[in-house]
């Protein structure tokens, strides 16, 4: 009998998150077909994608139940990875123009 009660608790916890993710996907669909200005479209879609990714990460990968120290240790690691990716982008731009050793 205890398993049935815990099953309802899991459904009550994740069903609203699933509904919010569906709502965000519908908003992305609506925004993508209604807005023709690329400069306005890109930040909106990027913001919605970050929100849906954060919800999926927190709830479906169970990070919302973890201790705060683990969550705070992920932030510097993510920033480090993004900075290291930034070091590679200049090389890819240079190779795009077929000048491998140009400055």
C-alpha cells in the first residue's frame, strides 16, 4: 500500500513539470512561426530553450533533490567548459577562410 502512495507523489511532482515543458514547446512553436525578425526571434528562442533545459536537468536528472554544494560545483565547471570552447572558436573561424597559420 505504501508503494501506491509514493507513486501518486511522483506523478504529482513530475506531471506539472511535464506540462510546463509542453507549454514551453508550444510557445517556441508559436514564436518561431509568428515572429519574422531574426534579431528578436533568436533571444526569445534561446531563453525558452534555456528554461526548458534547466527544468529537464533539475527534475528529470533529479538535481532538484541534491545538496546545494553539488549544484554550486556544477556552475564553475560549466563556465570553465564554455571558456575553453571559446578558445577553439577563433581557430575554426580562421580555418573557415583557409588560412591555417595566419594571424
